[in-house]
C-alpha cells in the first residue's frame, strides 16, 4: 500500500479541496476549504457522467480562479449510488490525485445527504433510492450547522418497508431526507415519526462533499488514491443479471 501524500496548503495558506459528486443522477463539482465554498456547479447528466465531468471541473476552477497547482486534496463521493456514475467520479478523482500527488478523502453519499438538513435535536435518516424496489439509508445525529453529522448506523440497503418498520420501532421523531423518502413516500406518509424534508434536498451535493472533506482533513483522515474503494452495498446490476441468467440455465 502506497504512502498517503501530505495535504499541502496553497500560496495564501488555504487547504483547497476539489469535490466530485457523481453517485446520483447529476454531476456536481465544487471547490472550497474550511472557510467555505469558492465555486460550484451541478448538471443533470442523464447518465452522461463521463462526458460532463471534465468540462465541469475546468469551468469551476476557472470560476474560482484556481489552478491545478493550487489544489491540496481531492474529495469524491464513493457511494452508495449509481454504479456507473460512482466509477466515473472515483476514476477521475484518482487520476487527478495521482498526477498531482495529492491525498484523497472518500465521502459516503448518505453522509452528504444528511448535510442537507438544518440542525436538529431529532435523529436524521438519510436515504437514497437504490432502484429495484430498494433504498440505501443510515441514521445520524447532527452536531450543528455545517458540522459533520455523527453516524448512528452504518449504511445499508433494504426495502423501503424495512426502513419504515425500523423508524417506527424507534418510536421517536425522525427527520427524513433524500430521494429514498421522496420515491417511496407512500411508506412514510402515515408515519407518526417520519418528518420528510422537501424534494429540493433529496440528493448529495459536491459542496457537501467538500465540507465533509474539510472536517476530515482537519482530523488528518486522508487516504492515498489507491485506497479509494466504491461503497456498493450490493452487487452491481450487471453482476446480478449475469448471476440470474446463469441460475436459469
């Protein structure tokens, strides 16, 4: 395993982070540091993540008046999410990190979704639509505006019914955010405990990826490019389809 590169500050002393978000139905790129976001862009990609990502990185860097030599670290959403999108984002992030000898920060998409909520004393449930009648989800406690949420459960993939049962069993008010709740709202609308946040907050953003990465860089929690792994939670669809086909022979 290679040594993790050091996170170096640029000329004005800032730790400049490039954040990449491709785990869902859009492509997002952001630039920022512990002081805030310098520039960001999001584009509904219709699964054209590979075509959209490189021009967006160039655009955001131009908007922020930042060059590649100014970067200190690369952050990327590693999932769970769309398999192809995740692979495109991770490969691009690794290539940049390798070429510039920069450290990386892997960010879970559900952690980023949880960041879409306002601060709350209630438990926050972040969920993304996993398709095929399933959802990805995890539970959190919020530590304050802009702070990294505390994960109460590890990310899992289940049916929306199982998630609804889990929330009901907790018997406490839960703030629910993400496309999993929007897509499967019928399972939660009648719940006395689930309070669903509006659809404008249903996806992770590159800005949240940068914000989370800044916290982890401050805690010296970076990795090398070769250590980055996608968080699938289940086998890719192509593998599942192949297994099903073989079983039917």
